[in-house]
C-alpha cells in the first residue's frame, strides 16, 4: 500500500511539473514575443528580471553617450542685421550649432563672455571685422579670443584689401567672402571647428596681393584711411594717439612709397583716387 501510495504521489508531482511547464509558455509570453501586448511584456519580464535589467542598462548607456555629444557653440558678430540673422539661421539650422550670442560689435561679445562661465563661451566666432577700428581695438579683440582658445572665422566682403592682410596677420583661423555660396560657408565653419585654417577661393581672389599696392606699416595704414575719409591730419593723429608731426611723417612716407611704385602723388585728390583704386578706402562711404 505504501509503495502504491508513493507511486501515486510521484505521478501527481510529474503532472504538476508538466502543467507548470505548459503555463510558462502561456499566451502572455507569446504576446511578448509578438510585441502585441505591453501588459504581457511587463508581466513576462517580471518572470525574467535579468533580461529586463540588461535592456535598461543598455538604454542608460545610450543616454549617457548621447549626453556627451555636446553641440558646438558659436557666436556671430555682424553690424548688418539682415546679414547677421541669415548667418544665425544657417548656423543653428543646417550647420547644427548652438548660437550662444549675436551682436554688432566684437567688444560686446568680449563683455558678454566676461560675464559668463567658460563652459558657455563659444568655440567659434563668425565675425565681420572690416573696416577695422583705427585704434586697433578689433585686432586686439581677435588676439584675446584666440589666446582663450576661441577660433575666429572672418566673413567679409573684403573690399579693403590691405586690411584683410592685417587681419590675416593677426591670426584668424579662416576667411569667407560674403559672395561665397551657402554650402561653402557651412563647409568652412565645419573645417575651422575641426582645427583647419580655411581661406575660400573667392576670399583668396578678392584679397590677392597687388604689386601696385604699397606695403604700409600699421600706423601708416591708419593715417591713410582716416585722411582719405576726410579727416584732417590733426584729427587723424588724435584718433591713432600720435602727435600731428608724427602723422605728417607717416603721410610723407606713404606718398614716397606710391611714387616708388610709379604712382605720382601731388595732391590729396591723387592720394584719395589711388586709395579708392587699390581698395584702401571706400568711394561710397559718406
């Protein structure tokens, strides 16, 4: 009897285990495989918490990696509102950059950066800096930005060629002509951010060295710009912080350099015309 009872007990246990196995392959788990029932997914995941936790860890890892992909930051300095707004749209749209500041003056950008934590500073400044400030303020700002690790891309019409050479000497990281296509502009932005130095073909053509252009010192160029724009020699001297006699010596050397290149300069009108022809002054300026 005991043996018969034991056999019956073992048979019941086997039937129970088989029934349990059948329940494990319940419709709920089939629904998890087909993805048709979110409640079933949660229920069956509870039966196998390891697979659920592995999925969660993978999701968290992807989130952490995504959080490390910080958008590069850019600031725009452009005195003309329509041009500035167009650049902002291109940089925040197709170029996928974070435009953190826009203004019409580079000093305003420097002040803004001084009031912010360095983690908010731009990686790149896209700026129109021509015509340069006669006091050298713009070139000093470029030097300060680059010493802080900020890259600088000049976007300009490049009408004043000798100033282009001065700003290149100051160490900008790239130059784009305002006549360049939009694709050329966005490509130059990406390459400068990647650490390259870029001067587009149009920029090179617009600012190509001219053998007829005299090689002027920084102070001589400043005096000439002011003088041909209608300032008296005394006013030009005051603007660049020198005595009038010193400014007159600069002007005399400028005339001598033009004469040495075969350009006779007898009057102020002669000097103005040469400055216009060589892109040193703007004939349309008021």
